[in-house]
């Protein structure tokens, strides 16, 4: 019988689910710029691969205005009317798992990123996405978000202690208990722990801002940029922790470092959690969020590490004002290729 598996996101995706910016009171002057950035990065991610295959782009719209805006900007997308609090589908949506039971939608317990944000619709949109995909729901009492977990598709997952072991999510849980639950839900046999994430990250250190698998055994993380990079010490610590890690087969990881955006100021002052790691993979292009002049260096470094894939830069300054970027606002649905034997 085929084991549970979360396919690596460079593997074929049947659909990319996302939630369109709709709440004017949350986005204010950034609503229109954020919608333009959504349309740009989704168009790049939907570009067909060499075989002509492309993922369906499924966009959920919380208001008639949002639905009309999607139709105007992305006429080929599938639009579904649904309620949601905000756009962070990676966290309020499910994690899709393939295995002997077909496609499963794992819905961990969501508590508003440790009780910071309680928005109507965030508790229900995960079920809507699972139903759209025709996936069987699996639930867990583990309080966790999809952005806190990075899978290589071959038995390993990276996560952070700052997030998953935080008292605002899972008080009393041990690393061993978390590892056992991740194994039950996702079939992983190897959990790689990072201590903490970026400064200014209200998610408490989501891994999709700091460490991403390029393929099994190869992981990317950032290197500091400029003398005022607020994450210099953290980024170097992450690289050291990954250098000492092993994959599910016991082999050392190859660690690739790409330049960070350096200091990007938050709209309320201090550093924003800007990251070149928050990319989304399409069949032809890896779409990387950029924020300033340092984006070009990150694209060059990723292109050298992924010569088989085109690397496309796409601005994400407006989306960042909400707290995340391309990976944060999307939920990948893989093709169900596993079979029961």
C-alpha cells in the first residue's frame, strides 16, 4: 500500500487555490496594488510547462466586487464565491496529501496565528477548498499552519520551534509529540527543526520565509544583504542548522544560500518580514517575490541552483503590507498519481 506523501511543490500541480484581496478595511490603499500583484504572479505561475500542461487557477472571492475584479484581470481563472477572513490560503486552507485513501486535505487546528487575528471565514475556508478539490478531510488537534511546514516529497519536513512549539499554539507539546503527529498526518519520517524565523514575522517564524527545498536533499536559505539586514544573525544560524541536518535517508543536506532583500521597512515602522524564499512554483517558472534592487541577485542565485526551471521576479510590496507573499496566499493541490498496491 502506498504511503502518505506531500509531493514536493516542483512536482505537477493540478490546481493553485488562492483567496482574492477583498476586505477594504484590511487593505485600505493597498487593495488595488495588491490585486495587481496577485494577477501578475498568478499569470506567471500558470504558464504551461514544456508538455503544455498548466495548473488550474482557482480563485475564491468573498464579495461581488472581488469576483468582478478577478473576472476583469484573470478571465481564464475559475471563480468560487466563498467567505474568508483574508488572503492567507496557505494557513487557513488545507495541506494536500496523497496516499492509499486518495487525495486527503489535512486541516490542522487554526487559531489565528497564536490568537493574533480572529477573522470570520478563516475557520471555514479550508473546508471549502477541500470540497472543491474533492479531497477527504483529515483533522488534527495540532495547532499549526501550512506555512510552518516545508516538505521535500521524500520523507522530510522542515519546521520551526518558534512557531509549532510556541505556547500560543501548542502549550505542553514536546518535539516528540509534534513529530509523531506530523508522521501520522503526512507520512514524514524526518523532522528538521529550525529555531526561529524572521524579525517582524507575525506568524512566529514560518518556515516558508526562511528555508525551502529545491529538490530532495537540496535546501535553499538566505544570506544577509547589507550592513543593516535585521536578520543577519538569524539567517546565519538557519544556515548552520541546515548544514548539520540530514534527509530522511540520513544524508547531509546540500545548502544553497541566496541573497535576502535586506532591510525592508514595515508600513508601521521597523523591519517587515520580506523574503525571497516565499516563492510559488508553476510548471515552467519559479515565481519569486521581490521588493527592491536586491531581487535581481536573488533571481540569479536561484537560476544557478535551478537551471532546469525559469526564474521569474514579481513585485510583492503591496501583498507584503498584509504580512506575507506568494506562497502565503496560495494552496497547492497536487495531481493524484499515487496508487494502491
